[in-house]
């Protein structure tokens, strides 16, 4: 079963781009995204090795650049397309992971968290989760337990965004449980009963996120944020009591731009390096998994030993169980529509293209002996 979906989403031109008189260079048709390089003259032949347009096919191409366009995709539609899938998996007992990848200012946080009155995937998934829980509880189908945690990886260090005030540590250790996989030691987990509980925690965590001004965008976040929902269902109806645990990781990655593109120096540069280390490793992990899945579908290929370098970065180690085998993975690559961001946008489109080939075989996390 193919369980990796890759979506690309283009946002509207922002003020800065309009002020620069930037040109719109992204077009989308069905699931295809085309980028135009305005520096290559129209009608240029392949002789120069440069084409004017490049087209990529993804699972979804979301045109969110103009609300007046008939093909406009709003937050609600992204949720219906991708978020509902995540919820379905969680209730079936699978792990799921959604991550937003892209240049700073391209719409990662907008897609994941959203704005006031224009909620993104995380709040919509949480809301959907609780409405389904209350439906099922009314029908006495099962009992549920939901816990959330929210952390940030900054400079390859893990910080709890929901820690109690008294706790001092902001460099938590990652450990690996032989059965349950990697986890963060001493990370706070918060039991939530309804959407209002989650909303409060989300707000508190967002305020705690490390943001630092860079040349690109003053509110740009230089960290990876992972919002995790631990979801347990206990079934009564079978003869044996049975508990199913699913994890949903919702990941807002740090900006994918190279440190040098933002005029970063000193400390900023070091941060940039580490952020890229996590993103580069994520790319390598994804590509290794793509190799593995191609081997699995090709009966003629010899069994290759492919090393998946999960441990090379904190991000990939933590996401290990959401990026292979036991999980459903969704990647949303967010892009700017403007020619001034051509280089970064092309690199995002290529990165997303690499992720397409992963095929996971999810297994249900069911333990009939509890
Ligand atoms: P990132 O998290 O990738 O740095 P943001 O999500 O903060 O970027 O987006 C930058 C700005 O653009 C924000 O003001 C955000 O509200 C706006 N924005 C991003 N994507 C969209 C979109 N699809 N529609 C409308 N506004 C958007
Ligand atoms: Mg952001």
C-alpha cells in the first residue's frame, strides 16, 4: 500500500514580492506544478542545457495563490484532502506524520497552524479527532485517551514547548524503546479531553517557539516544531480487551533556505548549518526509503542493503517510526509564486520530487494482550 503522499502548495504574492514587481512563475494543472525560468528566453532549444519550464507531478498541487481563481484551494480543502486521511489512519491504528517543508515565508506555519479565523491542519485535525471521539463514545464503541506533546528542535537540541515553568532543561535526550521506537526522555505529555484543552496548549507552545530575525523574514522560525498526538483506543466489544495506540506527528520544519541566502553570519550561520543538517538528512532518509521501496516492487533487482541514516540527525531519529514501515507520511512542500525566489522554489520542488517514491507498508499497532 502506498502511504506517502506529496503535495505542493503555492501561496499568494506577498507585499515584499509585489514591491519588487516580481513576476508570477508557477502554474498548476491537476496534480502537476510547472515553474518558469524567466532568464531562459522563450523558444530556447535544449542545446544550452537549460529549459524555460520544468514540470513536476505530485499527488496534489494546491493552487492557493489567488482566492478568485476557480482552482483555488483553501485551508478547509487541504484538511479534507490530507487531514481526513490522517484521522482515518489514526482511528485504524496507524501512525501518521505530516510535515511542511519550504523556504521561510512560503507558508509552512500557515498550512500547519493557520491564522486566527483561518485555521490550518493541526487545529482542524484536533477538532476532527474530538468530534469523532464524541460520536463513538456516545455509541459506546470504545473508550479513548488522547495526550499531546509539543517540542522544538533548535540547533540539534530538543526543547519541550509545553514544559512546566519549574523545569529547567531545554536539552532533552532522545532514547529508543525496543518496541515503541524513539522517544524524548522527560518530554511532558498532556492529557486532553476536548478541543479547548488542545487549543490552550497549542497557543502556549507557539508563544514558546524560538524565533529569530533573519534577513529574509523577521518572524521566521529557525527551528523544527513537532506537535504530537498520542491516541489510544480501548475496545470493549471483542472477547479480549484490546488497545490500539496511534501517534500523529505534525511537523513544521525550519526554513529550507541555505544560510548564505539570508546573509546570515556567526551564530545564525551555525544555526543554519544545523538546520540544514536535519533537512539534508531528512532528504537522505527519504531517498534511501525510496530506493528500498523500488527494490521491493522490482522482482528482478537483487536485495540491496540500503542503509537508512535515521540517526544522522535529531529530526530523522525522532521521526523514524513515521518515515518508514509502520506509518503514513504526508509531505506538503510550500512555495512562493515569485520569480525572485526561483532558486529556492526549484530546490523545494526537487526535494518534494524525491519524496514521492517511498512506499510504506503500514501495520496496525495492536496489542491484544493488554
Ligand atoms: P513559513 O512558516 O513558511 O515561514 P508563514 O506560514 O509564516 O511562512 O507564511 C508567511 C506569510 O504568508 C504569513 O503572513 C502567512 O499568513 C501568509 N501565507 C502563507 N501561505 C498563505 C496562503 N496559502 N494563503 C494566504 N496567506 C498565506
Ligand atoms: Mg513558520
